[in-house]
């Protein structure tokens, strides 16, 4: 997403107040089961999402809304467990290619339409069809018939059937013993008949879902999104009456969030990097500071098929030239930890510390040597693009200075609104590097390795536009084969061993340039609300919050 199934999934989390309510319980009165009270309006700010419809929701802003409007077969907990939501049972064939899910009866969309197997099939086909041009459709790539639907040869995937109204059968084109985990992604949401085509603007801007909240009005672009409790929700009902989401200027969104929290306008906020020490000193003693090591990573994304970083040695030279320790100390005030892997350390069963040898310590001599061998000459221009309004300006400037000083190259850094940055990464002929972060969509190493690095996740259209999340265009058959082997391995320990091999292949190629592990810092209004914490997607756990 553009955020070890043990309790260590969230290492060092500062958990505030009550434990989360289980996903699949029944709470027909809509009230709190704990000491908190129902009611209230929760207020927060985000920047403009790419989409809030399941067909294309992809970054934390869009996922925040979509995840609260829709409920799928399974849901991830904050600590990386996978709990059943609408799936009452699952069964997989011995060859790992056929999954059968039984769906909970009696739940409805907020317009009263029943949620059944056909609503899941409808939603999944709606995403996969070529005309949808979905950036997240690749999550369904393993379903039989997906390729034909993506190419326009068919309109529905042959692998999806409903033997009866509440049984969903999914046939895969290749074994995948973790397929059920992938269904926690919002792209696998069911949709009602009124959803229509994926480009149905009326639905895209006011989605009718089956989640704990529903839309009040429509998405007012660059202004606001308002959610209200769905009192007809079929699982544990939310406690909040309303969630008011302001859409802030992308150029200074984080600053506006922080100012809004300080003034009492917002109940949740990120902070500008320079304000972190002061914010921690003020709000941690009050119990309003959340610091969580999450299931995400921060990288520089190099374009590997074009431009000055096409060579693995050139990418390695860039990595050696960066002084991560100095940036963490000077820019992040020591609140982040250095990354030396592609996979995050919270994947304790597969974590390979210091796999990225060029990440361990800046080595100017090694950087210059590799640059010379790669033909990365002094004076060469390297473009580095990043999204504005999220506190990246300071560290991007530090990286720019280090690369110019060590390698003698010219770094052209350009800040853009997030949606523009994503679109820029997709363009044919993209070059240079991009600020890049990835938070897990679902709790498995596959969700890093496949989307970001598998050849199938490049997914170029007829014009050469990249529609998958492998925006760096990395392609290595050995890596692809290892991932396919991992998916076909039923034993978890055996699968983890193969994930390790695949990660090493990609790291040897410097397919991504790791920077720092993902530590998320938030301010939370725990004076007014109970049970407030960060969810799996690094957003507030809206459906579980109560009033004090």
C-alpha cells in the first residue's frame, strides 16, 4: 500500500487505552461493550485520495475511507493476524489451486441489498476488467481467467463461481497457499448491483458499501469526505456517530494536520519533521503521543530499465553514497531506525539483518568506484521526485547534498502532489528515482516481494504505462520463479526459506534502495476518545473508537 503472526508484529507500539474489538462479533445495539460510550464526531485531515472505491483505492488516504465503507472475507488486525470477517469457513485443495469460502448470511449493503457470493464475484470482475485500468487489480492476478479479462478478451474471470448463494469458489491458475490472506485487501470487496462499471463516477464518489460506516453525501474533491455510522452493519457496529475528514492542501498537509490538532480542530494528526521533538515533549506526557514500528518500509525507488540507474552498480553506488545515520540523527532527531533490508523487521521469521551491505554505512570510496564502473560520471543528472505535504522535503534535500558531494552528480529534486507523483512513476520513459514507501496490504512477505518486484506486477498497457506497483520495472526470472515456488509451498517454514532466497536475489540487484524502517508517529485525542490506536494500515481504528 501507498504501511510473524505473533504479538511482536507491532514492535514497541505504544498502545493507548482499550484493546480492539474483534472483527466478527455481533453487537446489534451499536453501543460500546466496554467502558466507553457511543456517539461523537471524530475529526481528522488527509490529502486528496487517488480513489475511495475498492476498484482503485491504493494509498493510506484512500484505504482509510474504503476500509471503513466495505467489509470483505477477512480483515487484518493491527498486530498482523488475519481474522474472518464475512467468511465463516475456508477450504483449500491439496494442490493449493482451489479455495472455497462460505459467506455469512444475513448481512447487507447500506442500501439494503444482500451481500452474497455474487456480490463478491461482481466486485472482483469489476476491478479486473481492462476498462477499469485499476492500479491494484494485479492482486487478483492468480485467479484463473484474470489475464483474459485484463487483456479485454473476456469480461469475467473463469475462476470465480458461486455453487450456491453463500458459497464462493475461487480457482487459481497456479498454487497459492496464502490466497485467503490476500483477500484482506479492499480490492477484494463485494459491491452492490448499483456499482455498475468501475468508471461509474456517481458510485466512485459516493460508494455504497457493507462496512461499519457509510457515506454522508459524496466525496467533495479537495474539500471533505464525511462518514456516518452504518446502523445496519452485519458485524460489530461502530460507536462513533460521524467521522469528518477534511482534505488538505497537498503542499503542506502535515503542517495543517499538526496545527489543527494543536488548535483542537482535529483528533488525530501527523507532524512536520522539524516539529517532532517539541511535539513529543508536549504530548507524550499527556498520553496523546503514538509511536509505532509498523509493517512498512521507506525506500528510494530506482527506475531499472531506463536512465542513469539502469545498472545495478549505479544503484549500489547511490546507496553507498547515502549517510543514513546522519540523516536519522539530523533530520529525524533519532526517531527512525536505519533499514538494511527490503522486508521490514516485523517479519521476524524472514528478517535478514544487513542484507543490504551498501546500507550499513556510508562508504564514499566504494560509491565512487562503483559509479565509475557503472559509467555514472560526475555531472550526470539524476532526477529525484517526492510527494509534497508529508514532511519529506528535509531528508530529500539531505540525500541530494550527499549524492552531489560524494558522486559529483547533479540531483534534480522535484516535489509533486501525491497523485501526480504516482502518475509520474507510471509514465513510459520514467527515469531517475522516486521517494517510495510501502505498507503491507496484508500480512505476508509476498505482499512486498510480489507487488514491488515481480515481473507480472509491472503490467504495462499498450502505451507502455505501468499499471502495477512494480514502478521500478525490476525484472529477474530467478526472482519470479522463487516467488512462484514459495506460493506453491504449503509448509510455512519452507515458504519462509524461499522468501529469504528471493529477497537476496532482489537485494543483490539493488532493485530497491532501503532507507529507514517505518516508524509512524501520530498525535491522538485520548482525552476525548477511548480505544484510539493505529490500525494495520497505519490509520486510526475508526470502527473501534468510543467516547470517554
